[in-house]
């Protein structure tokens, strides 16, 4: 019985020692990616909104209740098409009153003219009647212009892109009631920070990203730059032309990456693989080498390596704490 117990104790001790040796001698596992060759692009970031290239915002010039609205959202209309009508009952009452006064003033003027011709009335009376009639007619013309302000019409021919008015609501002065424009072509109106605007110019390619189309490549081209920037926001407006077959909708928000410089056949590695100006390369026998590199174009996810790598090397990413040159590692592909 003692001999059996002794053998068992020896086996347990041996197994424990083997476990310690395995834990300490087993090489650490690292994830690697390959240094690849491709196009390195330097970008300028901007955010913007998709808009028609030709469109108009329709607003009210007066504050009044909406009494009529067209059933024309999404339809093509001509310039002058009635979109909404505001309550003009008060103005129409004033127009009727002025019209009655105009008729009476016309008769008074005719009577004064007849009396003046027969040398019965005075010239002053005739001039006074003429002035009164002219004043009433001027008031009529001004009131008719005010009445026209109660008719909200399309300023240009195009599609009614959106109606933001309902019968019974109060239209405020300057408040947008509708948008009319051409659904194609479209553009992105973006804002670029003032420190980046010197690098942006017409004709540059733009890569777009929209939440509505995740993972789908979307393209645009820089069309124009607004000469004057916003001194408060410190941004400049940049217009990006969209292709006719773009899937983007009017009003969508997008992130824009304006390509200001690109290099073909460049060695590219993930940004996180470069630590303190160097990368860790897994060489023959899975031994790690620290290799200093020179970085060129920096992107959000990748960087260009101009010196130190030729492409095809296995690069450790991410770099684990405590990794040293000469360490032997186990290798797995990075996610």
C-alpha cells in the first residue's frame, strides 16, 4: 500500500512539473496581418447633406392661417402653381370697402370736372377729387399685392419635393412650407474645416459613406468651393457632384472623404500595427523582429510605409504587452 501511494505522489509531482514547464515554455500567440501593396490615399473629412442642384424653398411672407393646401407632394408642377392659400378674408373685406370708395370717388371726380367745365365749380375742387381718387387707387393696388402674398405658389417649375403645411396651421413669416426642385442631378453640400480647405480643389474624387447604405461604395466629385467661409464655425462650404445613378435620397446625411492625394503601389499596414515608429515582423521560425519604418500618408485605419517594408511581411497586430525582439511566437490570422 505504501509503495502504491509513493508512486502516485511521484506521478502527481511529475505532472505538476510538466504543467509548469508547458505554461512557461509555450510561446505566446500573436495575431498577424500581411503588409500589402495598394493605393494609399490622403483624405480630408467632411460631413454634408444631399440636396438637388436646382431647388427652391417656399416660404410665407405673412403670418396667417392656412385654409387650403394642394394634394401635389411628389408631383411635377409649373412655376406659379398654387401650393397653399392663406386666410385672406380680412383683406377681401378691405378690398370691397376700397372698391366702393373708388366708385364713389370716380363719380365725385366726374361731377367736379363737369362743374369746372361749366365754370360753376372751382379748379381746386376738381384737383381735390382727382387726388382722392388717385389715393384710393394706390391703396387698392397695395392691398391687392398683400392679397397675393396669401397665395403660396411654386417659384420655379419642378417636382414638389416636400410639403410641410396643413390646413388650420398658422404659417409664420419666413417659415418653409414647401420645397420645389429637380430630383436630378443631386449634390452633397458639405462643410470642410478651414485648416483643410487649402488642399481641396475641384475635380478631386470623393468617397462617401451613408448609414442608409452600410458597406456600399458611394462616389462623388468636388464641383466647387464657396469663396467665403463661416467665421463662426470656421468651415467652408464645398459642393460635391453625385452621379445620376446614385442611390442616395434628398435630405440624407453623409460622411465624405475627399481624396487630396494618392500613391499607387504603396506598402500599406494597419495604423495600430505601427508602435513608436516601428512594426514587429514575424520572420523565419516564427521569431519576432522589431523593424523601424518610415510612414507616409496616414489614414484613419491604414498608413503608408515608405521605408522599412517591401510588402508581404507578416506584421503583428495588435502588439501585445511585453513582446520583445527575438521572441518566438505562435501565429494566428488577425480578425
